C-alpha cells in the first residue's frame, strides 16, 4: 500500500492497552523514541497487532504545534 503521508515511522509494538472500544498502542521507533496511538479495538484485530510485531506509525496532520518552557 502507498500512502501520501510522509511521516511513516517503522517500529515495534511494545504495548497494547485494550479498552472496551479503543486501545492505546505503543510503538518503539528506535533511538529511545516512542509513539502512541489511540485506535479502535476493531483496528487492533484487523491489523493483527500484538506485542513484538513490526508496525508503522503514520502521521498526517494539517498543523503541528511546538512549545518550549
């Protein structure tokens, strides 16, 4: 599959916190960087996500906010 999103970060699923409707999926993309995503339980099942499986965090946003202390 090809996507228009440029931010495609490959990593490994390190945690899945399942809820009644949604799950929080944590992906280790290397270099000490972690990405989390809130997705439906249906998507977890359809993608066959499980801890240790390789997956991509795909980020497509029209705006990004940056802040500093």
